[in-house]
C-alpha cells in the first residue's frame, strides 16, 4: 500500500505513516470475519522520479479539499478563515443556525476551519461507509479551553463523561443550536462562548444507552459483526447523535457568540 496523501496533498511522510499505522491497529482490533495476514507500506526515496497519473474518481468523486478553501502554507496545520457577513457562505451557516433555534443577535462571527489532514480522513471514512451515508450538519458546544485542541486534532471521545453519557461514551452532537449553546462555556475569563457547526456522518442509527462504547450490532445474518453507524436519543425523531469513530465528523465552522 502506498503512502496516500504524500503526493498531491503533500502531507509529511512521518505523519501519514503514523496515521496509517494507528488506523491499521484499530482495524485489527475490531475482530471482523476473515484473516488479515500482512500489510506492506511502500515508502519511496526522495530522489525517485515522480510520474503523474490521471486521477481516477473514487465512488464518483476524488478525495479533494473544498473549493471554497483559501490557500495556506504547507506547514500550517490549521487555518481559521473569518467568513464575511455579506457572503453566501455566511448566509448558509446563519440560516441553518437560526433554523435550529439559534439566537441571531448572539452570533458574533463565523470562522471556517481548514485542516487538510482531518478533512481528508473524514472524506476517506465517508467513502468507506456501507449503505446510506446520511451526512448532517450538527452542533457541538464546548469549553473555550478546548477550541485549539479540537481545531487541530478533532473532537475527542476522551471527554465522554464530562457533559453526560446518557446514550453512550462517544462524542455528542445536537440537532439544535439552542441546545449546544448551553455547553458553550466561557471558562477562560477573556473568552467569548463558542460552539461548532460540524459535518457528521450519522449513517444508519439506533437508540443508544448508557455505557455503550460502540454502536450495537445489527444482527444481520448476511453481514455478521456489522454495527450501526451511530446511536441517538430517540429513534423516530432524534435530537442528539452519538459518534464513536474518530474520523466520522469534521469541525467545519467555529461560531463565536456575544
């Protein structure tokens, strides 16, 4: 297997190696049917000639970054871009925020989070999902002290239990901005409350319960071991989604309140 991401996207080889190794370890611990005997990672020398091959679509599209992203230096892990209030992009975020119970007068600014590594992992996960992807824009409120870590490394399941685990030990996302606002704590004396509008791949879900560390099995006789993609508070009309996989979400926008 080649070091995907070190070519067009120019990710550092050591970072790609570490990420791939971590994902292989997670995969091997899932106890899926079948046997995986060996995986080889091919790392080419820097002096080898690079050959350009026409890009082939994967499931209809490439693993490319959003067209509205602005350029950023190769060594810059995260770039925050403030969205102009006069732009269509801002209007789209604003309308979704208000439609989901957000107070229009409280929204001070919207910043787009550009993290190529996290976004590429998110796209790869999306393309690996079985069945309906069911991508949603959901909200996540957090302490101001967590913002830098989330922007760089994504939401963390290690925080499960800090703000409740009624439906499982995963990362919680709310359908309604008004709910997440309650978790947008200041903590830092000079900080304004913040919350995220995130892209989340909820897929096929079922009702969660306390103590869950992964979605339950589907009990599909044709696919033994296949699990649901996420869990929710109410199966028919969910307002809360719990995700257990690290790359199943992406912090798309950071919303700062007054």
